């Protein structure tokens, strides 16, 4: 597998090895030894699948005080996937990276704990898979405005279809530092 640095430590784009022929293909979506060699966690606590329709924009989501790291891949369709460092004590605080993930390019994005995550659908629909480092806890669920001007994500769509929660999300500067994840000592 190949890893691509994003410029933000810990946030990695992964290109798995694809074994294919006229019948189809095979790829590993997770291997504790190989992924561990590039710094990913040895174990995940939860696996999720979500489907979104055309024009959907989800995020920017995070959990606190039990942050989740996520290994994201697209099983059908394509998305623009984004991660934002929201750790106030990080030298890359407020920095973001985005990458197109698709069923065709087989790329994965590892979003470390302490980052907010979001994506927008770039076609008719997208089916995503997430491996998460901790279980989802609704009481720890939090969101940041997808269009926060201080983060200034360059989304490839305008006026995405948002949930009510995402549409009313606060900007990062409106969230107290003690309500955000911090770097691990």
C-alpha cells in the first residue's frame, strides 16, 4: 500500500494495493500489521456504512470528550472528503485537507482523533464505509459549520443539502477550547 502525506501530521491518504483481472478485483481495506506500520491504530471499535444522495454535504462532525479516529473509504460513487484539525494546542489548528475518495480510485482517508470530518457527494449517490477508533456516543456528538470562514474549506459544490443539525452548526471560534479535543501528551 502507498501512503500520501497531507501536510497535517497523522492525516493520511492511503492507496491500497489492488489485485485485479477480468473477473474483478481484491483489496485489503484493513490489515493491522500493514496499517500499523504507517501509524494507524492497531484496533477499531466500530464499523459503519452510510449512503447519501446527490448534493448531500455532511459535517463537520466530531466527538468530544471521547474523540473518534476514522478510516474512511467509498464503496460506491465518489465524494470530496475533508478533515480539519480542531485541537486548539496543535500547530496545525484550523488547517484542513480534502481528497476525492471513490469506488474507482479505492483511496482511503485516515482521520485521526482530534479532527472534524465531513464530505460532499460528487455524483448521484455515495456509499461510505468508516472504521472508527471508538464507539459512537450521541451525547458526545458535536458539529462545526461546514462553511466556517476561518477554516475556509474549498468545497467543490455550492449549497449542499444539509441536515438541520449541520445547517445550524456553530463556527469553530464559537466553541470553547475546553469543549474541543487536545493533543495527546
